[in-house]
C-alpha cells in the first residue's frame, strides 16, 4: 500500500511529511554511474500509539531497484539498506511526560532483500547494547524531529553500510531542515546533543548487475497504530 502525505503546523510553520502507515514509499533517483559512496538521509518522528508496540514492528530504509516490488510489497526486486526491528520484539515506549520516545527493538541491521528473503550483514550497524530513540510527538504537532543517515560505499563483491551517528539518548531534540541539509554533505556529521558516533561498518554482498540496479529510495513500515512521519528526504553523492 502506498504512503500518503500529511500536513501539520509545527513551531508555527506548515510542514508536509510522508506518513508511512503499514505502507511503502519509493521515489526514483539518478545516481552517477561512477559513484563510490552515497548517503540517504531523513528527518523524522512518529505518532504516539499510547502504548508499547507489540507484535514485531519493522522500519526499512534504503535503496531499491525500480518503483514496483519495493521493500514492503509482497515481493521485492532488490533492496539494500537498513532494517530496525526484527519483526518479533516489542518497541518500548519511554520517557517521563508526553511526547514520549520509541526505542526500536533489537539492533539495526544492514539488509538486502530479494523476493521474500532478507540477507543480513554482521555485526549489527550499532552495538547490541546501544539504545536508539525516535520521538513520538508528531500527532500533537510537537517539534521532536531527529536525523537518520545511512552511508553506502560500493565495493566488489561487498557494499559497506554505515550509520555515521546514532541518537542514543532521549528525549528527542528537534533539528531543523537547514541543519539536516547542511549535514548531508559532511564527511563526519555530528548533530550534537543526544547523538553519538558509535556505528559499525557492515559488509553486504550486492550484485546490481544480476539483481537490479539501485535506482530509487525506499521506506516501509508495518504498523498503523503508530505512524512514521518523514519530514525531509535527501540523497548525497559523497564520492
């Protein structure tokens, strides 16, 4: 099911976001043939379901081949990116007062999906004992939008996936669209308070010739009780 657009007024400004609710979203991109390192970045927050997300919530973010059969569809042509949540464990709900924060379950994993099969790189993209958080103030028009970047370096036969930072403390602090865009091209971005540089570079075997060229950005989320709202999306060619 495709995602929809939603408008809110946050800090007195009209914001249009992609509302991902048991849905998938993909848009075509044109990468230069000789790229060697690219970055996908988003600025996001969530709505608050009022309780723990049980039953295995999963969010996927990355690059796919084409605009049909993307991650989140019944079958996938070719997806390379990250998944947070393994489809089994609950996402807790933490904080003292609303809006609270969701720490995604399990670890962030470098993921390739072809057909109905996921292949995971090791180790995890962040250490297994490291928590991550996403603010859930979207439904009350609260400014708690965080950044999430994924770097992909081309190799043969492996591509290397890397998170240049993680948000490992809460509550979520809001970062502006201008800050987001400024950091997209920085080699070692550091958003500041509550973010740390703890990512692991993780290799995945990727064959664009045999499995499909990565020609679009792709997001998917499998819940409707709490939706993910993506406020900004950008792709940068770093090398």
